[in-house]
C-alpha cells in the first residue's frame, strides 16, 4: 500500500491501489499506514509538554503554578496535526470513492463477459446432447445387430455340432456294426476278432464296446421276438444276432475272468493302481458286483480256518461255553476291536481301488456280521432247553442270559463303530438285531425260568439250614429234657434284597433287549410279577413258620391244663411244664414280632424298588402301571392277612400267659381283711406285679416291631382282651373294703401300664374299672349315690356288688332292689 507523504507544512495527495484490498485485507493496517508518519511527531511533543505535570491519584494531571502562570499569556493548540490528518482523511475518502467506481465498472464488464460465455456454453452443451443421443442410437443398432449375428452363429454352431455328433455316431455305429459282424461269424469262434478285443492294453475300450454290442443285440432279439407274428419268423429274423449275443456273452465272461485274475494278482502284490484300473473296467459288468463280491470273499478273515478258530478261542477261551461272563466280555471287546481295525484297513484299500466304495463297504460289513460275528455268537450263545435247564452250579439259565446281554451290548457297540468307519447304505442296526432274533423271541420265558431257578436254589439252601437247626435243637432239647419246638428260619431282609437284586439285573437286561415301549412294559411286568411271587412266598412261609411255632406252643400249654383233683406231684410237674411252655410262648411271640418287623421292611424295599425302577418303565403304556400296582397291592394284602392271623395268635398267647399268672399267683386272701389283725397291704398284689412285668417284657418287641395302624389295632385289641380277662378273673374272688382298696391299687397299676398303648378307648375302660372298684369300698348306704354319679358302670358294677363280703349281711340286694331290677 502506498504511504502518504506529509510534513508539518504541506500535504501530498494519497496514492491507493485496488490490489491493496485483495487477500487478507485489514482496516487497522490501512489506517496505521495513513497516520503513522504524522502521529509520532505529535506524540513526542506531547510527551515533552507533560514532563512537568504531577500525576494525581485520580488520573488527572496537575501542572505547576509557574507553568500555568507563564502559559496564561500564550495560546498553543493541543493537537497541532489535526488539520493535516483531516486533509489526509478527506483525500483518502476521495480516492476510495474513485476506487469504488473503478471496481463497479470492472464488475459490470465481468458480468457482460460471463453472460456471453454462458450463452456460448449452453449452445455447446445442446450440441453435445444431440451428439450423445445419436451415439446411443448407434450403439443400440449395433447391439441389435450383434445379437442377431450371435443368434445366427449359435444356430450355425448347433447345426455343426449336431452334424458332427451325427457323424461321430455314424462312425461309431459303423464300427460297432463291423464288430458285431465279427461276433456274428460263427458260434464260439472268438479267434478272428479285431485287435481291439485281443489287445490287453485296450481292455477298457474292448469292455465298453462289448457291453454296447451285447445290449444292442439282446434288445434287438427281444424286440423281434415280441413283434414278429410267429415264432418261426422271429427265429429267422434274429438268428444272426442270437449268435452274436452268445459270442458276446462268452467274450464278456472270458474278459471278466481275465480282469478278475489280473485284479487278484495286483491284490496280492498290493498294486493299488492296477487294482483300481481293473475295478473301473469291471464296473461295466453288472455294475462291478462281481469284482466287489470277489474282493470281499477273498479276504483272509473269511477263508482262513485258523482265523475263525482263533476268533472262537479269543472269546470263549479254553473253557468253551462255561467261560465266565467277565472273560467273555473281555474276549468280545478284544475280538470286536480287532474286527474294527481290520475293516478300517480294508476301507482304506477300498476307497483307493473301487469307484463305488460305499457299495463294497456294505458288502464287506454285511459279510463280517453274517459270517465272522455270527459264527462266534453261535458257539457262545447255546440256548438251553426250557424244560431241562442246566443246574445253577453250572451257570443255569442265568449264565446264558448274562452272556446274551454282554454279546448283545458289545455287538451293538461294534455296529456303531462300523457305521463310523463306513458301511454304505447297509442297515447295520437291523442286521445286528437279526443276529439275536432267535434269542429275543423267547427271552422273557428264560428270564422267568432263571428267577425261578434262583429262588428254588435259595429255598433249598434255607431248608438245609432249617434241617441243620432242627437236628441241633432236637439234640439240645433232648439233652435238657425240655420239649422240642419247631425250628424257625427267621425272615431275612437281606434275602429279600437279594431277590430284588436278581430282579433288578433282569430288568436291566429287559431294558436292553426291548426297544418298543409296549414290549418293554409287557416284559417288565412279567419279570416284576416273578419278584412279587417270590417275596410273597418267602414272607408268607416265614410268617407261617412263626405261626406254626405259636400253634405248637398253644398245644403245649393245653397239655399242662389239669383238673382240680390231681396230686401235688402231678400239679408240680404240670406247673413246671407250664413254665416251660410259657417260656416257649414268649420266644415264639418275640420271633413272630421280629418276623412281622422284617416283613414290613421287606415290603418297604419292594415298594421303593417299584417306585424307583419299575414305575417309569410302565407309565408310557396305558394301563400297565395300574395293573402292576394292583398286583402289588394284592401281594401286600396277602402278606398282611397272614400277619394278621399271626397277631391274633400272639394276643391269645399273651392272654393265656396272663391268665396263667393270675390263676397261679392271685390268692383268695389278697382281697380280704387280714385275719392276723395287721394293717391292710396297699401294695399291688403279687399277681399284678408278675403280670405287669410279663407284659412289659413281652410287649417291648411289639412296640419296636409294629408301626402305624398295625400297632394301634394290635394294642387296642390286646387292651380290650386284657380288660375282659381281668373282669372274668376278679369274679372268682370275694372282696372286703380293704380288699377293694387293694384291687383299686392293682387297677391303677394296670392302668398306668396300658397307658403306654396310646389307646384312648383302653385308657377310658381302665379308668371305669377304677371307679367300679369303689363298689367294694363305699358303705352300703352310699352305693345308690355311686350309681347315680357314674351310670355307665352300672351293668358291670351290679355283678361285682355281689362279690362284696357283706353283700348278704348288709342286705345290699334289698337296698339296691330298684336299681338291680332295672338292670
């Protein structure tokens, strides 16, 4: 930007240029360039003039008084350059206006030029659009032409290709006819054939041609044989082709045999490339079936007798069919592993040789299962006759079933392994199932026979133990001079658990062999029914043995029941025998209660086994679970019925001993006033003490053995019988007032004992007995009020009143005449 040239006396015109306003224009810079030459001189003068002015705190200056005084007479301007700056600004404004006019003029010129150029540009674009439209039209015509030419060329190419194909077909047909004429020359003459059919290096081509000729000839013979009106005409028309068919058949057979021989040679040398070449050619004959079959049948594992014998020895060992199941399982595992490895190696060869390896693998696996596996299974699974099973010592039916389960499980695993290796479209699982069909058809019958056989053996073992116990017991009894009792083999929960284990093992096999839910449910139900029968027989027989012992004790007691007219020696002997019978009865009672307890535990095991293992197998089939529940309920009911009969005998045994103790220990003086003048004895009578001690001892096992409703009903029935027995016993005695007190003491003792029964009805009856004993204690004149207070004892109390010592002397009958008449 041009700078203004000025001095203190004169001002020169400014020179401003339009270019100064281009780019990064700054007004401050422009203004500074205009005034910088003038303002510095003014600032210097202004600085000098202010040197003598004192600065005030408020920012205003104060000049000295002498300066003010000296300056009052002079008039000097404060900004001497104002006029110069004003002139400068006016010149600058004028030049800026001139520059604005110049810029406006230049802008107008540029607008006109842009308008002209825009008009030219629009014309050019219009011309270009017309040209592009024409170009597109030309391209469209060219594309249509190219398409037309292409279609024409394609048609010509198709015609040429068809013509070439027809030419090739005609050439091949001529060649085939030529070859067909060679085979048509004479029957059985194959020596005059073309080199194609004799050259070993062209075997593949010869095989292809021979197959085509054979198919054509056979088709022609068949067509003429159908369409000719007569058999003679058909024979005349197709005679030559019949010769060709026969010769071609002979040639194909000879060629196939030659290829198979070459294939065998290459197989022995492990020349896979030659084998693959032969297999590819042989695939033209019956889809290569002969080559596949030939390869499989020539494998050493199918033709080597030593291999077959080694298989049998590996599985069965030296023991043959009597080998243990664990040894057989180990042998089958090793045997099937060897088969899998052999098939895997053969699969590698088959994949490298045959064009259709899946078909060959199907044949190979099928042959392995039907020949090699089936041969071992046939020797392993010898089905014993159901009517003549081998003894358990030799394995019985169980050994056959276990071997069958192991063989089936391991063979199924082999089938899965073979599927992994590859077996084409062969149904390996179905083929495996077919190997065991003969065994699975009668499987449930063998399972039931095995369970029956095991149960019978266990019964024999138990009977042997019983017999040994019987001999020992009889010897000891005879040595002591005591009566022998029936030897008991106590019920064992361990034996019932063994029955369940047998059944559980059978159910496991049943699940393995039965794939359909309905079949599985049927077989499981039949096997579980065997368990119900076994448990029912075992428990009922055990209970019956205990019942027999109770009956024998009852018979023994009856021997020592004597009449009143016996000698002391006979009475002493009878008392001794009764004591022995009582001891035997107590032992029988305890044995029966233990038997009942073990029956309950056994039934609990049975029910738990049903819930955990059987129910889930029966639920999928409608009605199966309900039928099994009903059968089990019937079994449990029969066991409970037998136990109920035994419990009744137990009550009779206990009551018989209670009656014996009461009869032998209760004295007539127990309930009378002492004759010696001593004070009455308020302790329980000896008979009461002995009875309570006996009941406490004998019922201890009952409290442990019985549970729930069985315990409640047993103790309630025993309490009722005990209460009635006491009433009948007391009617044999006469009671004084002090005797009544002692009777009440006995009743209190009895009541405290029966309270352990936890039977409210029994507690109430013994409370009423205590109240009824008051009829012996109260004064005669107070008896009537006693009946009024407790009317529910009226019937029994009226009977007992007659047992009062003062019944006649106190004329109690007349006192209670109205009450007794009402009763």
